[in-house]
């Protein structure tokens, strides 16, 4: 084949199925990662507990912050198609150090998010089956735990198979599951609002989801409520990791990210308003499995609620896994991670090795915790906290990188500077509040992750300095593209 000056003969991310995923599949990836059905059923309760009737404002503020972050991410997504997502973007603005920090944050965020989804599905599914078979969940802990372990294993295997089979199949599965789950949750919430006698809402409880941050309603409560509200949006950016495989990535990926932020914001606000319209529906509800208090008065609603949440968590596990393995794949292609993680399936053109390595490790964390007798609420809450910190760190880095990247290529605008400054300030403030009020266990976990990440950086600086300098690879036009040769050949 003839060589064309200035063009590569092979893309740095060759081996993935390029330009195969339709825009709807790209959108499904980001929506599924946020698990909106599960968030709609539980997050409004957490926010209302601290913000009271001001809960919609907490969600509105969180949505604005997410919108600012999305503006920074799409500044890259309109110009680059990268399997590494945010860390590949960050590399173009902050260099190797920023890229490495963002990659670590993404691995922690998405890796733990897969565990969160498996844990959530295990929690709700196990409790549901226990109630259906043996009465109150409190008397059937063994049934719930056993069912939960089986669900974790089954979902982990299913997610791994779908992830290996390809993004087109995964996109269809996630789209159907999320559409059905969101529909179920909306039906149940509206039914509860219509069938529950209105009562005077209980005053917000100090601390609550804010981890002891003061505030019992009012402005302070609204501010504290932003923390759990923002956590409901994590993962909205995951479509960025499909830039290589998406058709027209410079259009479909930014649209998917922005649309996900907008759609989920509307869903969360609607769910919060519905719950506030029937305060009696939330009495006594502090955690799953019932999801929304008073739901036991409608047995059909209880079953639908839990089924919708389990399905949503399953789709979330698959979507988060899709992003995680592409981050590992990209790091391996750059020489930062073991090369074997950069190998793709010969037929399906997916990061199959990364899937087979990541899934057992993540599933084992949840299974071991369950078998050890750790309460589901403890496992789920701890994992959510760690995942949220990972995402917040990654979002902060990409926001700082955006104006530097655009300035370097001569396309900096006032709008992106304002978005980056406001988003960065908000994220720093949220991180400070979270860490200042974190428990000892979370602080130890964060310190351990930072230590491991710093140790990895030092080792790479000594052994693979060139690989670090080359971080941030993205899909590039090749000679084959220009000459019309097939673009989905399976080089490995």
C-alpha cells in the first residue's frame, strides 16, 4: 500500500471496531453509567433528608456544575476521538503528570463504580427475593445474602460477555434496560404520589447525606444536598471513551455527554418533585430495599421498584465496565500499563483481555464483602464514596486542562475560560467538604490509593519515562482511511 506523507499506516488504537456504534448507542453508554433509575428511586430521599423542600435547588445546582464540566469535556470531544476518555484529553492540556493522575482517578472511579452497580443489584435483588419468599427481609438475611452473591456472579458474567461481544450489542442491551427501568420507576413514583395521603414533611435531619456537615434545611441544607445530588450524575462522561468506535465521533460523543447531563437532571428533578408532592410516601424510608417509603402499601409497586433498580444497576455495571477496559486498553497501548491489556478480541474487536482481568477482581470485592457478613448498606455506601471522589478528581483535572489545551491550539474562548474556572472552583469546594467530613475509613482508603498511585508514577518515571511522555494517544487518520481500505481490520 502506498505511503502518504504525514499519515500513519496504523492507528495507535488499532484493534477496536472503528466507527461502528450509532449515536443512540453512544447516548445509551453515558445514560446507563449514571444508573438514573436507581438514582431516581433513592437519591431524592437523601437530598430531601438534608435540604427539605429545597431539594430541587440542590439538584439544580448540581446540574449546573455538571453542565460546566460537560462544556469542558466536550471542548476536547469535538476535536479528539480517544479510547482513554478524560485522561487522554487531560494529557493535551496538563501533560504527563496530569494525564497520569486523571488515569488513576478514572480507574478508581469506573472500577469502583462497577463494584457499586454489582453491590446495588445484589442488595436490592437479594432483599426482594427474601421478601417474596420468606416475609420481612430482616428475618431472612441468609436468603438475601445468598441471592445477592448469585446475582453478583450472574451479572458479572453477563456484563463480561456483553462487553467482549462488542459495543453495538452492549448499546442495545443498555438502551432497552434503562428505558424500561426509568419507565417503571416513573410509574411507581407517580402511583405513590396519587395514592399516598399528603402529610406535613418531616424536618430535615442535620448531617444526613452530608456526612455531618451542618445544616438543617434552608441555604445550608441546600448546599449540603448538592453532594449526594452531584453523585447521582457521575459517569455521564463515559461516552468519551467510545470516540474510536462511534460513528461521527466529533458530533455524537459531545451530544451524548450533553444530552445525558440534561436528561438525567430533568429525571432527578421530576422524581424529587413527585416525592415532595407526597411526603407521606417517604416516611420511614432511609435506605433500600424498599427504595421509597410506604411502597409496601402497594406490593406491585414494591416489586416493580426493585426490579427496575436491579435492572438499572446491571446496565450501569456493563456501561462502567466498557469505559474501564478502554482506559486500561489505552494505557497499555501507550506502554504505561501491561501490554497484554492492549490486546483485542480477534473477531469482536474489543479489549477482551482487559475485561477478563478486571471483572473477576471487581466481582470478588463485592462477593467477599457479602460473604464476610458486612451489611449491604456499608458495602454500598463505602464504594459510592470512593467512586465519587475518583470522578470528582478526574473532572477537576479535565476542567483545568481544557483552557490550556484550547490556548495551545489557538482556539481559546471566553466561554470555556468561565466554565472551567467556575467548574474547578465548585469541584475543589466539594472535594474539600467531602474530605473534611469523611470518616476515618474513607480517609485511610484515599491515602492508600494516593500512595499507590504516587508509587506507580515513580516506578514509571524510572522505567518507562518515554511511555509517560507519550500519554494521550487518540485515533488518527491512517493511510488506509484515505485510500479507502477497510478500517475495521483486526490488528492486535
